[in-house]
């Protein structure tokens, strides 16, 4: 039935999806556009979270720090009459630099301690955003110059999301990606086999912060407002984690499926059973966690399809086949 | 005489416990050295110090005349000392091939070009008899296969010294013979092998020289049969025996 889902068709499938999404602004209402826009933002966050959370195996609960920093610095720069491109660029540089600095103390921690410390970081950022009134506007947040940016922002978010997909895909098959996986499996052994563990960990945090910072910038440009809870709140912090884990961590396709699935479910529930949606949403998550512990993609009927697509494999699939047949 | 590896007065304290006390060892190129001793004698601690997983409390380790006791494990691996673990520690969810690729890509000073890596990893796997398991996740292998994978991953770093920590324990008789052949072949490639082992028959047959540790002290070293007749070694293994009884034991 799903035999057209093959590795050789993968590129075509991706192009097709992109074409449909690119043509969407023509017929769709701004409601649908906003919904897909938010999906793309969450997708970018979930995928970039998965670089540290899935490949490296360090649960970075503070991933939204990068999102918030990107959003705030873009907003501040836009208010100082920087152009969008320059504002986004500087915001990304700032976010990446911040990630490089915090990686030093944080990667001295492991496991639950790392997760808790990074979780503490977003609370700290929220306190900063609330109290540094003259920079961040305090608890009232910041508004950026108004304007209807829906369609260009929508395209930008698509670019960011597909860029992150490509980044994650390339990472999964690179030497660097292999180093991250070995650290996930056994950090001490990885180090004794020559993997420079500390610099790999730092670099992965920096790489994962870039798409998140960009997503924050695009978000604030479109929504024209950012406040401490929107940038550093629980929802933006935990949603990407849940999406990645629900889809399947450590596979490029995982966070993608998770992000689409969750935004879809949330929206449907909100439309159909408003005010009861949060309860059903929670029950659904618990059930999925119970019955699909490895994520949706690792279920028995989907995993073969995933493998046929060449995901879940870190080395060039065809090259490997060729060698084995010799 | 320049030694390939030299431990000079290596001492390791864990708090008040002296795990190794003033150990002096010289290893020449091409040797197969056996390290034996009762449980808790400090054999694995010695490996950890040579491989750089632990720093020595006192003393120095030299590799080709260069001091390595202060260097991190990753650098020592790249210099040419690779190890296996007593309790196997493969990268479980990665495939066998990927396990080898990690040693190949990171454990060498000059890793081969990307395209050659997979080929070379396959060669190593085939040499170790794991060729058909290349695409299997390491966690699906049997214990014996995992031990070979450990050796293969260490060999992938193209080491000059291979530290084998009890690779033969838990193997059946036929498997033991095969593993001994593999170790001989590895030595024939010009790799110096230092192995910790409890199976004395293997030590007797395979090793050129044996070093005996007991309570962190080197109590004997020499040719296998010399060491086996050393009264201090017998005492360490069996307990304090009268000289008369000891001769019956040796007989």
C-alpha cells in the first residue's frame, strides 16, 4: 500500500510537500496560514532540540532559552531600526554565543542534573526578562513595529523549518553526528576511543541554538509582540521536547512527525471540544507514552517504512548494501 | 634499550586504599604480556592508568619515551594505545559497523578518507569474523561476538599496544582456541598485546612474559613457567602453604 514510500522517492516527496505548502497562501485564510506558521516554528524547535536531546542524548529542557533570546534580541533590534535580515542575523549570532558560553558549565553535568540545570536556566531568563525593564520592557513585553508580515513570515518559517530538516539529516550521517551518537551511548568509552567529547557537546549545543534563535526571530517579527511567558514559559519550553519524544528521538523524521501530529491534535481538539481539549490532550499524551515508548515512528508498523526511507540508518544505505553484496 | 611502554613507580590510591604500589613495568615491541593476579589485585586499575582513564597518584607512564601519564584518554588512544573493557561496553544502539567507524574516525591521528572508512571498517569486521553482522545493532550480538566487537573497535584505531581485559573469560573451549589464534594474528601485525587473564592455560601458551600482581604489588615477573613455580605466586593464589606441600602442588 505504502510501497511508493521509498528512499529514491524521498526527495520527490519532500519537494511535493514543500510545493503544496508554498502554494498554500493563495487559497488559504490567514487562520490556516498562522496555524501552519506556528507548526513550522514548533517543528524548527523540536528538530533543533533533537540535536542535543536525541543525537547527543542530553535532555536540554532549556532549549527555549535560544528561542526566547532570538525573539527578544530580534525585537529589540527591530525597534532600533535595524533591517529584518540584519536583526535576525545578529540575533542568531547572539544566541549562538550565549549557547557557547553556557555550554561550558552545563556540560559538566550529566543526566537528570543537566536537564534540571537547563530547566533552571529558562526560569532565570524569565526573571531577567521581567526585571530588566529598560531593555526588555519588563512583564509588559516588547512590541515591534506593526505591519502585516503574515505571508513573508510564513515563507521564512518554511525556509527555517526545511533548513533544520536538512541540517538534522546531514548531521545524522556525518562524522560529527556519529561522535554525538557515541557520546549518547557511552560517554566514557567514546572519550577513550578518541572522541573529543567536550568540544562535540559544546558544538552540538551551539548548532542546535541557531535554528531555535532564528525561529524566535521570525516568530516575533510576525506576531509583533513578545512577553516573558511567551518566550521563556513552560509551553514553549516543553512542547518541542514532547514533540521530539512523541515522534521518536534521534531520527530526523521523529520530531517532524511529532510536531505535525501535536499541532494537528491540539487544533482539532480546540475546534471540536473546546475547554475540554486540554484534558483529552493530556490523556492522549499519557496513552501514547504508555503504548509507544519509542515514539510513533518506532511502532511495529511504521518502523519498516522509516527504515525503507533510509532514516534510522546513519551511513549511506546504498553504499552499505553494495559492500555487503561483495 | 628503548622500551615501547614503561611504567615507572606507578602508585594509585583510592582514598586510603592503595590499589597499586610502586609498579615498574617495561614492555618491548612485539611482546605478548600476561598480567595475572587474584581479584582486586589492581590489574584493571593498571590498565585504566595506562589508557589514561585514571591519572596515577604517583609515578609516570612512558610510551615510546614520551610521558603520557598526564594526557587525556582520547589523546593516548590516538597515540596508539587501545583497550577493551572487562565488562563489554559496545555502543549498544549503533550498528556493529558504526562501532568500528568510531574507532576508525576518531582513534587515529590520520583517519582514512571518508570513502575508504566504510571499506576499511568492513575489512576489520571480516577479519574478526563479524562481517555478516555489520548492519546489526551491537546490542543484538551474543557475548562472544561483543567481545570480538570490542577487539575490532580497538584494532580500528590502528594501535601499537592493545590492552585486552579478560577477553577470554566466559568463552567455551573451541571459542578460546579461536580467540587465541586471533590474538596471535593481531600480534603478527606488529601489535604489542598486554592481556589480563584468569585462564592460566592460555597465559602459559600465549604469553612471552607474565607479570603477577597481588594487593597492588608486583610480586613476580618472567617467563610463564618460571612464574608458575614461584612460591610467592602460588601463595598469592592458594594461600600460605608449607614448603613441603607446595612441592606436591607443583608436581
